[in-house]
C-alpha cells in the first residue's frame, strides 16, 4: 500500500520511481518467498532493522542537520521522549 502511494506521488510529479537499493531488493525477494510464521518472523526482523536505521538517520540529522525546521522538530521529539 505505501509503495503504491509513493508511486502515485512520483507520477503526480512526473518523476520516475527510484529503484530499490540491493539490500531492500534482497529483503523484498526473501519476504515474497516466505509464508506463515517464517514470513512473520522475517518481516518483524526487517521492520526492527528499518526502525533502528531510521533512528540513526534522525540522530544524525539532530547532530549534523542543515534543515533548521527538521532539527527543531527532532529536538522537540527527542526531549518529549524523556
């Protein structure tokens, strides 16, 4: 669903969708192959990794970001978490 929404936005901007990077392509290929509990576990593991990577990106933006509004919002969210 999110992928379709993203594709819709790219089409609206008359831009091609960027291809998945090799790591995400491999994850998607593996998830498509799996069923049942094996799929559930692999999906959850992939989501944990993705969220951990997102945290690293946010932390980097807080420490080194050049977009003032983003730094402000992330600092406020970071303060609210504690």
